[in-house]
């Protein structure tokens, strides 16, 4: 008479010799790492553990720090899997293993299958995460002195580059980035859910979802960065975690260290006036205004007197009618324009020249290029 088969102990969770052989075989074929396979199996059964099995799981974790690290990696993999869009996850779908109704210790026979499923998902997640970090579009754009360039991006956004501007565009599945190296650009951003649009320039980061704004980087020229919003809403972040929120009709400036100025209110037509062929200034020194004109081309105007360069002027002037600007100067400032050797020098008017102390005649400004 055959002896009665003893039921398995409630705490007999160790694999049988056959289970161990199967586990070693699968580990050799799959990862050469039985710890990873064991972690995958424990994780796949995490919702079905009774009190005894939970105690065995805690014992397994305590046996080696590597067990805890492997199980944590499985948790991280699962978290990432949950974020994968269904249409992507379907590409890596693993056929479910046949249900096992054998006694408790025989669930170990499903170990290789559960681990294989988790490993397949790990590979899928890794491929998905890698794909999300690869740019789908990269391009560099540049304009020469006096040139402008209109650019339409694949995401539906558009850029308009001003004179002497250089920038790089990178579009990713989860983000869109522009590196504005120098000059100024006007951005018309197409709103896309889950794809923020960031413009990096010097120490500034400008983040938008959908809006129309300009970013200017003239650090080598006047030591300034500026952002102006025509439509929508942007966030400008500088150094030391400082940031401001700008709405339509607002602007902010920053220096080379990323220190942000207070928010300023802007007239509707003052955002990127170069789009209409104009330079708009508000009470700036004449030397700085002339330098702004020089960014677009040779003006033929010369400033050698520091006192003249410090005179303040405001207004909106045409980039294509510099003769009109030169002719208007004597009516706006106490200066005269003297033509000599193909150049037009801006000097103080004779009466002002006679009244000025001689000490102010020193240190002439370099001739603008």
C-alpha cells in the first residue's frame, strides 16, 4: 500500500530540486542573475501573499542587501510601465502564463515566466525612456548683420530671427527647447499638452505653453537680456531660484549674472519693433541708440564726444531712413551733424560747445563700426 502523501508545510517555500534546476536554466538563458528573477517573482505575487508567504518574503529581503535593491528596481520598472501610453505598451505585451492551481510551493515553477514578463517590460521601459530622450528634430539657425529670417517648426510653432542672431532648436517627445546664443527672436508657440516650450539664453530660462513673446540676448553689446510678452503668459527664471510670471504687455530684463529686474509695462507696439523695420527707445543715451542702429548696418554716423553720447533721447525711428534720423537730431537734442570725409559726425551745437567746460573734451569714444 502506497504511503499517504504529506501535504506541504505552510512554511515550506523553498524551491524543489526540479524548481532550482529550472530556475538555473532560465537564469542562464535570460539574465544570468537569479536574484533579479527572484525579485521579479516576488513582485509579481505581491498582492497574493498570505501571512506565511509575507514572512518568507521579509526573510528573503533580509538575507542580502542585493535582494532589496533588485526588488526596488522592479518597483521602479512597474511605476514607469504605468506611465507608458497604451498604444506603446501593446508593442511589448507578453502572453500570460497558464494559471497554476498546484499546491502552494509549486507556484515557484512559474518563477521563470513571471520574471521573463518583468524582464520584457524592463526592456520595453528602457527602450521607451530612451526614445523619449532622443530629439525628433534638431536645427541651428543664424542671421547676418541686417538680415532677418522666418522659421516654421515641425510642431507648428514659428520663429522670426532679428539681425545677428544665432539659435539652436531641439524638439523632443516630452519637451521643446531653444538655445538663443545671441541676438533676438520672436516666438509664436503652438500649444501642445505635455510638451512645454523652453527658451534658454545665458542664465535665463523662459517657459511657455502657448504664447507670443520675444527674447533678446545682447550681453556682449550692452550686458542685457530681456523678455517681452505680446500675448499669453510666460515664466522667466534667473539665477538663485528667482523667477517672475509675465503676462501680455509686460517685460523683464536681466544681467549676465541672471539677476532679474522689476517687471515693466510695455506699449502694445514695443514688443520686437524691428519686425516693422523700426527701433523704439525710451529715454536712452544717444550713444546706445546709435549702437542699436549699428546692429543692423553701417549708419555712417560718428560719435566722438562723450558728452554727446550721454545725451538722452526717446522715440521710434525707421531702420531704413537713417538720413531722416540724422536730420531730426538737431531738433531733438542740442547737437549738429557735420559731414566730413564721407562720415557724419554728431557734435554739440556751437552755443553748447562754447559753454561746456574744457575738462569734458577728453577721452573720445571709439568710432562705431
